[in-house]
C-alpha cells in the first residue's frame, strides 16, 4: 500500500474483553457472562445485535459503535446469540421490542428470515439498520456496507491467481450458507472467473465449504480441503475461517496458501510465515462507528434512509446514502486495506 496503515486508519482500537456488554457510553461496566439473564435497557439505548457470541470480529465492530454513541451521548448495548442462527437473533429482537429500545443495528445471520421481527420493531418506532451482513431492503431503513462487494470478490480471486502463479485450484472456506455478505462476495468471485475463462483456466474454483463461523468446524473443513491434491489456495472471506485455516496450515507441511479477510493482529503469524501472502479488510472499528452515526441520523430525523441523504459521521466526515443492488439504500465505508509482509509488523498493532 502506498500510504501508511497508520494514516489510513484514524482510530486505534482497544480489545473488547467481554463477550457481551451493556454500557452507558463512556463508562466501564462489568461484562455479564453469555449465560447471564438478559439485561433490561432504558428507552434511550441503541443495541448492536451481532452474529454470535464468540465472534471476535463482531466485538471489534462494536467497539467503534460504542465510540460513536459515546460521542453522540446515547447508551449502547451488545447482544449476540450463542450460535449464528436467525432463530436466535429473532428471540433477541423480540425482547428488544418489548423493552422499547431506541434503535437496533444488526449483522444478520439470514437476509430474509428476520423480516417479520424487524418490521415489528420498525412498526413500534424503533430505528433499524443492518451492517456488515445485510437484511433485505424491507427489513431495515438503511444498510452499512464495508466496501464495494465487487472489489472484494474480484480482488480475492486475482490474489489467489497471483499466489498460485495461475496454476492450481481454488477452494473457498466461508461462514454460513445464509450469510448475505459472504454470499455476495462469492458471487463476484465467480463472476471474475467467468469473465476471464482463458486467464483462469488452470485456477478453477473446486469447491465451497461452510465453517459456520465456528472455529472448530472451520478447522475440520480445512483439514478436508487439504486432502484434495488439486487445491493450491484457500480463500476465506471470514476472519474466523482465515484464522482457523491458518492454524491448520501452520501445523502441516502442505503446499497450500491462504488469502481472505482477517484482522491483522490475528493473521500476522500467517503473513509472516508466508502461508498467507496477502489478506484484506476494512477498518473494523469504523464500520461500527459509522453505524452509530447513521442510526442517530435516522433517530433525530436528519435522514430518512433515502438515496441522496447526507449526514455527518464524526471523524469519518460526511456520508451520502446511495442505492444498493437490491433497490434498498446503503452507505459504504470505503476501500479495502491490504496486509502483507511489508506492512504487517506495523498493522498488527492497530487492530
């Protein structure tokens, strides 16, 4: 990258120690355990609903969400199911409706299954946005997207091609079958392959497997992939999958390489060893930070979620609402950041 990662990332992140949290912005509270009784929220609370309780990436996103809400002056809460299913997220949403929270920002486990519950929330006057992994356009007022999905998909395929020098099959280790963001990126990976059949003739997509954002399952899926002699590179468009696959390959002598999306602090050993020559991500804190300001702009009437709406997003500056590919609206955070052997020692201290 031409610019220093430190110049590209404006906020230094701290580690979120708790697996679930309820906090008044700017205060430190004891983190309840995953088995603790559901918290009672005040009516001036924005709640971040993550994919699952063990997802460290989601916890990093929440850090930014909490930071922006602290600047705004509103209470925040972190909620997540024990497993990444729509059913468990629906249970959380219904409880939040009963508690009359002010806003919900959700990273969806299913694009469509959450619609009835989220419509009920909006009918009750709760502002609803999705971030990272979208719900359908009828289930929210706006979506916060990490980066251009076509850029993500095509870049991962081009990187896999370069890693293999155009020789060797590709496998994809992703999260759940219903994950909207990963499925969209994978669709653009396939479009890249289809658009240049001659270029990718010797680097076919052999298989796609699902680790369900579960570390143990992702490791098991990786162990199965490396038994296939035709696979030379694994693309992991999920931080959990990239970490799990990296651990497996670190402990084997297989001539298989990785690329994908991951936090630099976690994937540094794999980049330094050469197992993962290139990886990508956005500023994880900033996507949550942007979501907090977008939710507040809806809440105070500054925007309605319509195309062309403009709002101020703290240190990110002004953001404009645009139309997404499904006819809904979205706000895009920005460009991908690349992590490689040249910048990983600097990048791994950032997040």
